[in-house]
């Protein structure tokens, strides 16, 4: 491993840190109980592992790190609920952002992996290749997952539409 000068290390981290707002928004949209703290933890991990963060576009790496922390947060919350015998699930992203009820229904019927694929491209504006890196899968597998998610959402919305001119258009990537 090459040793970087402190100035170079800090300059590179500033480029990563520029994405703090995007990471915070990602965590908030995923229903994090404390999105600011989670984003700060992602930045601490990025600082410690700066050599692992891609220089060209750190967002997929940052989102993957945030996703792993969110999964850990979710497991911890589930364990705490079991210990307290709570049956209430945490809010979903749809509830947090008061989505159109039909869209929220369609999103909630997707598998967690399909929903994540759709949200990474729609909300986080990642390309399929970037989103695949964030999820740790091959771009081809991601595109299949995204296609399935889009088809399921479109089919559900078509079935729920009450007005003949109601239609959701989804940008194709």
C-alpha cells in the first residue's frame, strides 16, 4: 500500500466529504432513525478506508457503506423489538415521505432487493453500473432486478389506476 502525504489524503477526503448531503438524504429516505449520525459514520469509515474509496466516483462506495450500516441498524432494531416484545415495524420510506398512496403500495409490494434497485436509480440518480457497485452485484444482474422492479410497479399502478389517463412514466436507463 502506497503511503499518501497528509495533504493529499485530506484533499482526497474533501472530494468524498462533498457527498455528505447525498449520503444523509439516502439514509433519511431509507428510514434511518438518525440519518445524520449514520452519514457521519459513513464519512468516518471513508476517512479510515480512503484507499478503498474509488477516486472517480465515490458515491456507489458511500451508498454501499451506508446500506451496510442501515442493515446493521435494522438488525439491531429487530433484536431490540424482540427483546421488548414489540410488534411494531419501523416506518417505511413511503410513510416517511408521504408518497402517492398508489406508488407507496406498489413499492411496498416489491422485494427489498427490487425496491432498492429502483430507489438507487430513481431517488439516488445512480446509473445501473453505479447502483450495481453499491449493491455488490454484477451490472447485468442489477439491470435484470431493475427491469423486474419497473415491470412490477408499472403493472401494480396500472391495476390501481382509477382514472384512464393516470399513468406513471419511468425513465429508462
